[in-house]
């Protein structure tokens, strides 16, 4: 088979909307930056396109092309790459080019496969099951072929949900300098690696990320993983949130499941640094549970369980209000949309510099007085209120 004929055969099948997925690999120049290209059909505003995903050494790039343009792009790519694996609706096609562009063409009937256009998919995650992401394979969430391990599916969904928040926050990050991000209480750092992967590898941002945690062994392990992955602008440090200082501008502060007032320490730091974006999932909010006393609320507070839950909700409401009072547009959102795990609250705050409404501080004070609450965060921010 001639090269031209091979390209026509492929283009024809694509034009008939038969492509399920494809991978083009084996670059002629091993030292080149572009390593592999993946293809999949997508539907955008009712039109059919082929999405080309170009996997470079450190960055993923995407292009959506019409069927006709896709044929042209295949021609360009087969000048540089020697192998193509195409899954069409009823057959698998393997293309192998020799050094001198001799075409090897093998087909295999596979039975009918469904074309899944992106918009039809059950849930379009930013990271996809079936595509191997080096950090997810290294962290044991995916198998080397990209399939998500059954027992890690909840983690995979949580990571994807977190990346949605990161994606939303992108517009608030500076474009003209290195973006500085701190993750306080990073622990095993699944989400820190995810954040780095998304912003650096997928979006190509120039950034420096630090994960901070009290646990020396966990931090050493994370640092080793970052080095294995070649994540040169991600570092892990042992330290206490409360002692941590930073001279350069901080653009985003993340604090996920840091216990009790560790969350408040991180929020206070973020505010003082004028961070543009704060993403915080609090946990173990016990501070208020020890303070709260309010005869008007005794019908609730007499039950230990209710008191505990109410205190946690009031704590997060207070945090959100304090952030709003110091110039952040703040929302409380659901972090995990999973059926089988408890739902968490994520505090999302973007610095807008908006002044508080008339009476907002007074209403805040009435609320804390009602609960007899003396929040740690209020004390930390008292000069700004
Ligand atoms: C529940 S883990 C959460 C880990 C990770 N952020 C996540 O969401 O998967 C909370 C982490 O916060 C860390 N931590 C608690 N207080 C801290 C403090 N004052 N300074 C630094 N790290 C702290 C703990 O060591 C722990 O690893």
C-alpha cells in the first residue's frame, strides 16, 4: 500500500464518523519534544470534530479539527511518526511505516464498537479514565494502562472535582509572572500533584508550588515522587503552617482537610499575603463546639450530635463571612459529588477587594455574640476588620 492510499483509507473512515479512538506514536526523531498524539471524536455545538491531543515532554496540547482537516493533519503527522493504532467502529487498524516510508497495514475485525462523542459521555472528567497520567500511575490510582483501580475510583473522582475548582480559578491567576501556590497540610498530596499536573503539564503555566506538612516521612516520600515525575517546580517542606513565611507574592493558597484551627491559620496567612485564590476544605471543626452557648438555641444544642454538626456549619459560615469582610468574594460549595462518601464543604474565595456592605460587620458581630463564639480567625484578622 502506498502512503497516499493509506491516508485516504484513514480519512475516509474518519469522514464516515467511524473513529472511536487512535494513538499515533514512535517519533522518527527520538529527541523531539512531541512524543505521542491521541485522537478522539468530539461534538461541539452539534458539529463533529476530531480532537487531537499532543503529548509533549512536559505539556499536553489540544486541537479540534474537522474530518477533512484531520486527514491533512494525519498526513503531516505520518511524516514524523511511524506508528498509528486506530480503533474504528468495526475494526482495528494498525499502521506501521518503515524508515523509508513503506506502509505496513493490518486490520482486525473487532465487532461493533460504540462511538462516544464527548458530550454524550456520562460525566466528562477533566482527567479521563483510560488515559494514563504519570502522577496517577505513580500514586497508585491508575494502572499503567490508564485504567483507574477499582478501589481508587472515589479518589479519582475527588481529584477530578478538585481540578474543576482549579480550572475555575485559572482566570484569577496572574499571566505575567511565575504563579506561586502553597498547599498547607498537604499530607499524602494526591491533590497537590493533581494541581501541579493540571496547571503545569496540561495548561503550561509557569508556577512554583510548595506543599507543607508537619509529617517528615510523608513529606520526604512526596518529594521523592515529585523528583521521579520530573516535577521540577513542585517542592515539599516539613513545617508548621503557623511558622511559615513567604517573601514573594502568593497567588493561591490551598488547604485541604487541615484539622480544626490549622485551616484558620492557613486562611489568615492567605489573607495577609493577599492571595488571589483560596481553596479550603475544612475538617474537624471543634473550636466552636467548645465555645458555643446560646439559650435561644438550646433546643438544638442540648443534643451532642446536633451541637457538633451545628458548630461545624457555623464555623464555616463564620470563616466565609470573615473572608467576605476582608475583600474576598466567597462561596461555600460541595467538594465531592459522590454518592458513597460524606459530602464536604469547600470554601472558595477570590480576592476582589470588594468593600463590605453597610452593616455587614455589625451583623457578623451579632451572630458571633448569639453563639458566644470567639473565632480564632477573627482574632487573626482583627486589624483588617
Ligand atoms: C487530613 S490530612 C489532609 C491531607 C491532604 N491535604 C488531603 O486533603 O488529602 C491533614 C494534614 O494536615 C497536616 N497538618 C495539621 N496541622 C498542621 C500544621 N499546623 N502545619 C502543617 N501541617 C499540618 C497534618 O499533618 C495532615 O497531614
